[in-house]
């Protein structure tokens, strides 16, 4: 398949992740959808790397993967801390920074 | 052959993605994401990115998702009834969802146009020629060499970031100190109501993970 | 030293004195502020004499010297320089101003001794002298206007010197507002003149005017308008009809202030202005006629009002108004030297009269009404002598100075002929009134049954009374902002006596320098300033001269006799006359209803307009619509923007995606 197909898949995955971030109320699922978006980007990177024939895209995909891991760690830690404080696990309830 | 594999993997990817967004129970979402990740690894293999595919399965699907499972098991959150929520949510919530869907659709259309409509003739080809060998494109040796020569700085910074994340994670979820302990509980609160995903009640005194899992001590 | 240098020194000394007293008042020991201020003006007087001597060393044709300190601005054809004009007229004025000011400063050292605002007083007084000298020495219209305005400001500050007295502050504001009307006239007049002469420089303007800048016929519209505007300024400053109502109220200030500002110097600024711009006035005879008519009207009206005033300071104030009417009339008909001469002699005897009044009021422990005074002749011999000398000079009895100066004005008026005969006759009627009211004042205060204060003084005890406002009687205290606890009497204060002695010498002897047909000191001295005037002729017809001299003497003596009869021989005469013509008496006592008319015609509509502006326009339109509306718009806008900070994380994520979509859209359009 030409590279174009891979890019199309990447775009669809990214958009699905965006919809998920906006739509879901459980912060854990929101983080999961964030992972979806990151994966979509990864796919695009690897596809382009294959297109040009050098490994830069793959390196960047590895780095993205690393960053995603860190972010998941911190995000989950946050959710656990919120849970321990007896606050509801709902992004709509956590809006103390409203203007 | 590769086309067939591509379609199977692509369908797996999309199915996993849709599952994450749509499924109500958070555990099911996590499992859908695992499916998505494994299918994505197959796609990577098709793109001759062997090392990245391996990394994806081992680390992403293997470690990060396991962490997710643990936390979802601990925290849980009720299964959402999206349909009912959509209808009963406040005006902001419902409008937001509709607007969000439209926005995302718009974004998709734009991305497709951007990615596919460019004048890059290369995306209509199959990619660069592939010459197999010990340090060929996509092999671990190849990636390793690149990491340690051209992308050394990125490598070091990424490892630094991992260290920070690890420390941060421990701090965030770690044992609460004495001053905070009392205020963790709202006055007059008894043990919180049991949720179906929790095998036992959350202890009144929150402490380390061991105490939390092993009951009050 | 050059003449210009002397002239700059004349300006510098009072300015330095003011700065030292004003900024050093905590450092200057005790009563030193008064002596420093007096010293500064004395030095200024010395510099004036230096300027005089130095000026006379020039040839008569070169006695108009302009000296520029720096160029202030030069735009759109207007050259504004800091330049002074030193010529006989200005040297004459600075001599009179600095000389009389020195004596008044000396008098004030004793008079204001116990006042808490001592240093402030002398700072203001020095500032006033500086401003007056600046006005007189100004070489262009700009500096003249600056001096004009400063003098008005100093007058305000000194009238309301006792600022806790509400009548004083009201009087100060009253004077200042009328002064501002005059300032407007000054600026407008300057504009009209500048429009044709294209220069602010005084000498330059006069040359341009006589060279034909206003056309070759007289009474050019713009010139007449400009001169009438200058006349408005002169009338406001010199308290002529109808802008005179501030002067009697200005008597709220301390008595030395009244004698300096409102008798000798500031009120003569209008006379100086007309004399200085005589070139322009001679090209606009209509304006001259206006000046003459207003002068003679003021002369007569003020004289009649003075007959019915009970307050001694107000009698002297109306007398000032009347005498300045003479001067204005004089310089408007061309009697420049005579007008200036009368300015000088009037400064002497009027300042002397005010000083005497200050001593008299001090002896009466603050009481100013003639109704409560009587028989103070033996208790206050020196003050009595001062009053008599001043009164004789004022009434025009030879050989005192007032006789020569006043009669010379009337002489020149009569010589103009035509309708000026009416002015001549009215001038002598005014002289009769002058003699009557002056000696009414003297006889009522010093003759008759001695009042209680007089008996106390004869016994050697200084009378004391509870401090109170002399006009309204409301009680006061003696803190800052009110007069001090002790009152000064000439018989007990040497500086006051010295000052009064010197002024008395001037009042007696100053007339001798310009005896008609005998010596022409003033005429010759001032000739270089008025050289180009067609009216400056001094040959007088002998017949008219004799008639004038005799008539003046006779009228003065008749006036004194009438006063003597009415207030010494038969003290009840005044009451009888008052009952016979009550309407006339009321007219005079209410000052010809000028105050009431001004109140109704000008003040009340302005107050109503102000209330309308505040209540309707300010409150509704500005506060609610403009200001309130603007802030309401801003508040609504920020409320709209604030809606974006909902706190929902998903909302923010949606905005992010919207942004990404937008940016991609933009880049898509680019390709």
C-alpha cells in the first residue's frame, strides 16, 4: 500500500482521539484518548520515515513513546491523588479554575 | 500479501480506537487500547520499523497499559452511560459534545486534505528501496547507532524526563504526610461507598500503596 | 552699569526677597522676614535711582532702551521675548512703586507684628512688588499681560490674607473674578492690535501704528476695538465703573495692603496702561472719549458714595476710586504728564491716609466704623496730623501736592475745548465732593466727644476688645488666618511713624516740582516717552490757568467749610439731611445699586447655569451615559470574555482542537 493509506489511518486515529478527549467524562479514559492521539502521530512519523528512507522519524517516534509514558505516569498519579482526596472522578466536577 | 495484512491491521487499529472512545466501562477501554496498540505494532512492522514495533508492544502495550490497568482497578469510576449522560448533562456538557464532534470532524477533513492532497508525489509510492543487512533500515542496530550519534541530545533529555516522571509519580501518589492526613477526610465522613470495581473498601487512613491494598494497619 | 542692568536689578531684588522669605521662613529668625523684605525693596528703590541717573545720562532722543534677557518662543510670527523697556515713563513708575512700597513694608513691620502669618505676608507683598515692577517695565504685550495677571493674583492672595474670615475670602474671589474679566480684555486687545502690527513688542507696535498699520484714517475698527478692550482691562484693574465693585470689598485685607495695592500702585496700573499705549489711543479718539467719560463718571459717582459710607476704610477706598477717575480722565484727554504727576502725589497722600487709618483702627481695637469714633484728637496727635496733611493734599489745598496735580489735569481738560468743558465742570464738582467727604471723615473721627477708647488712650491704656469681624461682628480668635492679638498704633511704633513722616513730606512737598509756569520737571522728564504725541503740548492759556488755580483753592476751602459746619458746628445736620432725602441717601448707601445689579444680571444666571450643569448635564449625561456607559460596555465585554474561562477541561480541549483546525485551514488555503 502506498504511504497515503497509512497517513489516512493516522488522521482517523488522531481525530478519534480528539473526539474522545472532548466527549468522555472519566479522566482515565480522557488520558487513554490522549494516548490515541499520540499513537496517531507516531504512525504518521514512521510512515514518513519509511517514505524518505532514513531513521529520523523512527527516532522521533521512540521519543514520543517515552514522553507518552512519562505523561501517563504523572497523569495517573494525579488521578490517584484526586481519588484519595475523596473528590469525584469526573472532569466536569473539577472546575475550580473558572473565571 | 502485504495489502491484506495492512487491511487487517488497519481494521484492528480503528476498531481499538473506536472502542476506546465508545465503550463505557473504563477497563474495557483499556483493553481496547491494548488491541489498538498491538495492531499498530503490526502496521509498524509493515513499514519496516521492526525496532519501533517491538518497543511498542513491550513497553507501551506491556508496561504502560499494565500500569493503567492497575490504576483503573484501584480508582475505577462508574461506568458511564453516555446516552443518558448526553441527555441529562448540563447545557454545557451536551452542547460541548455536539460542538466537539463537529470540530473533530472538521479537523479530520482538513488533515485528510492536508496529508493526501499535498503535491508530495512520494506518498503515492511505496517508500524508499530496502536493502536487507545487519544494519539495515529499521533494525535495532540501525536505531541504536542513530540514537547514540545524531540524536544523542534527544536521548539524554528523554532519559532525564523519565527520571523526573518517575520521581514525580512517586511524590504524587505517595504517602501523605501528617499535616495533610487529617484534612484528607472531610469531617463526619465514614468510609466511602463501595464501588463494584473495588474488592475492599478504601481504608480510612490513606498511606502507602501497601497499606491501601492490604487494608487498615 | 548700564541702564538696562539697573532695571534688571530693580526686578531681581524683590524676587530674591520673596524667595528668601518664602522658602526660608522657618530659618529666618523671628521678625527678620519683615526686615529682609523691606531691605529687598529698599535695594530695589536704590536700583531705580541708579536707573534714573543712568537714563538721564543718555541724550533725550535715546532714552527708550529695550533690553532682552532671552528669547522665550518664536512661532507663527509671534516673537515672545523676556524684554524690558526702560524709558522715562517706566523709570517714573518704578521710582513711585518701589519708593512707596519701601515705606509700606516698613509700616507693616510694626503693623503685622503679632500676626501668625507674618512671613507669608511679606512673601506675598514682595511678590506683589515684583509683579508690579514687571508690569511697568515690560517691553512687550506678553510680559505686560504676565505682570498684569501676577498683580491680580497677588491682590487676591493679600485681600484674603486673613483666610479664616469668610468675608475676606469672598472679597478676594470677587476681586479676582473681576480682574480676570480685565485680563480677558487685555488679551483680546493685544490680539486686535497684533493683527495689524504683527508684533508684540511695545515700541514696535507703536511705530507700526503711527506708520500706518491701521490705515491712515483714525478710528480704524480693529484699533478702536483693541483700545476699548485695553480700556476694559484698565477699568477692571483700576476699579472704574462698571467694574469697580471689587475695590470696597478689597478693604477686607490688612490696611498696609489696602494702602499699597489698592491706593498707590496696583489700581494705577490701568492709568499706566493707557499712558503707555497712548500712540494707539491717539489714533482711536473714540476709545479716548470712552475712557474720559468713564473716568469722569467714576469720579462723580464714587465721590457721592463716599459721603454715605460709615466704614472709614471704605470712605478712603471710594476716594481712591474717584481720584483714579481723575487720572484716567487725564490720560484719556492727553494730559499724560499731569496724569502721571497726580499718580505720584496720590500715591503719597493716599498711602499716608491709609496708614493713618490703620493706626486709628488699631487704637479703636479693630473697630472700623465712623459711627463709633469720636474725639480722638488728643489721644492720637500724630495720627491726627497725618490725616490732616493727607486730607488737605487730597482736597487740593495749596501748597499741598494734590492741588497742583489735580488742577493741572483739569487745566489740560479744559484746554481741549468742545465737549470737554463738561468734564471740566464735573471735575470741579468732584473736587468739592472730595473735600466734603475727606473732612467728614476727619471731623467725625477726631472731633466731638471723645469716645471710651479715646479716654483710655489719653490715660495711657491701650484699648482691648474681643477679636471680631469688623463688618459682621462675628467673633474670631487670634490664631493663624486671623489678625494677631495686638494692634499697632503709630504713636507707639517707630517704624510706622518713620514711614508716615516720609510720606507726609512727599504729600506736602511733591507738588513743588511742577508748579505751573515755574518748573516743568515732570513734563521735561517724561517728554521722551510721549514725544510722538500730538496732545503733549504744555503751553497753557494764562487766563484759564489763573481761573483754575483760584477755583481749585476756593472749592477745596468751601468743601472743608461745609464739612466743618455739618460735623463740628452742628453735628446733627447729617441726620436731618438724611431724613429729608431718604431715597437719595439709600441710593448712595447702597452704592448706586451696582452690587445688586451685578448680582442679578451676572451672578445669579451663572449660579443657575452652574446648578444646571452639575445636576443635569454632569450627573445624567456625563456620569451615567458617558462614563457609566463606557464602563458598562467594558464590563459587558469582559463578562463575555470571561465565559471562556468555564473551568471545564473538556471545553479547553475543544478550544484547542478548534484552534488546530483553524490553523490547518489557514495553511490549507495558502497552498
